């Protein structure tokens, strides 16, 4: 059964997951306002399940390599990565999706969250 409420966009960007196990590099496979699936380069996924982590998203289109930091909950894990859930209404994710994911984001929503 599908539980997602936000459209997903296949968007690849580098991430670092900061967890109790340390810093874990990965890449987003899919991204939405509500979460992401992150492919991990090290097999740490089962250890992370149900933990709160900090996700550092590297902005792929910015020459200065701007980074977005946001909290996330690891809601599920697979052998190749983890599913993350973001707190609702994170402006950073909306900006990334609008600028580089080709998704239209309502400007009223963006302004309301400033």
C-alpha cells in the first residue's frame, strides 16, 4: 500500500547522512517534499532504521555547492539504501525541487514558509 502524499522526482544529488554511526555518504535516487530514498555507499542501512539523522543535501546546480541541512527520520531500509521522511514544509527541499527537479512549486507556499 502506498503511503506517500507528495509526488516524487528522480533527482540525483550528493548527500551526507550525519548519524550516531558517523558521517555516511550517499546519493538521492528520488526526492519529494516529504522525503527521499538515498542510496548508500556503505551497508549501514539496517542500523539506521527508525533513527533521527541530519541530512546534508549538496545543491547540484550551484557553483558554490550550497548545502541544505535538515532533520529526517529513517523510515525504512533496504540493502542498497534508506527511505527518509522530512518534517513537513521544509523550504530547503521545496527550493531544491523547484530549481533542479523540474517540479513546479506554488510561490504562495514558498512565501508562506519564509
